[in-house]
C-alpha cells in the first residue's frame, strides 16, 4: 500500500475531528444553532425577547423585528397592507414621502430584491420611514427594562407587560408580550404613554398626530 493511500484516510479523519472539536468549543451543535434563523433568536423570556426586538430595531434589522412580532400582529399588518392603510405604521399623510424608497411600490410587484412577502414589505416600509423620520415609534435609543407584570389579555393564556424606558421617548413604554405555543415570547404591541391600544403593533396617541 502506498504512503499516500495510508495518509489520506488519516488526514480526512483529522479534518473531521478538528471540525467537530471546533464546533464543540464554539457550542455550535445543530440543536443549539437552530434549524432556521427564527430558531436562533433568543425569545426565552419576555424581557429577553424585548431586548432581541429592540436590538434589531436599533440596527435597522426590520426583518428580525417582524419575526419577533406575534402572529396576530403580523396578520393585522397584512390586513392593513391589503387595504393600503399605512397609518398604523408611519406618520399620517407621509406615504408619498417614502413611496420611492419602497421597491414594492416604486418598481412594481416582483421587481425588488425578493418576492413581495410580508416580511419584505414590512422591512422596506420601516426602513424608508426611518430614513425620512416618519416612524410612529422609534425604538433605536437605549432601552432599560424597569419591571414586568403578568396581565389578562383577551383569550391569551400567557401575556406579560414589560415596562421600559426608551431613550428619546418620554415616559414609560410598555411592550405587550404574548407567549407562542413553542414557549417563545413575542411582541404583540408597543404602547407609549397615552397610546391608542386599538393600534397594533405601534400604539401611539391619536393615530400619531
């Protein structure tokens, strides 16, 4: 048997062992990595989920913001989108200011970077609104969690209000958190002082006026 034939299996075994060792050191086994991007998000407690949510908001990662929103909030967003009602997302009468920055609207359906899925449209609208300073709520500032309290909210078994101070927003901000069937905590609504709780997900006074 040639020396090369002997060394090749040894080399392959060493590479596999090294890869396994590196993954073990970094804690990157498949279960911990998560099967999907959503699975990698830390939503284990209401407070941690708020941190995950606001950290994503601060870095303009509105895809992650959308994924952390509860399924009901996402559904309400889709309903409003189909009705061409943007008042629950951006400041009133400001849509024309952001229209050309939203690929879905400026270039037509299917002409953007992605097919016009809800997460993509949400990300595009939020990013354009931030660029033009017409967000209903800006959670980019530093967030300090003050307290958490379980509440009774409609037909949801587990709901917690996480109360926080957000830099740039006067008064206490409430993050209404709902536990998903998986056990993950997700954001149903963000309520600023005097906010209209009929507005989802951004509860602001008088529709943002």
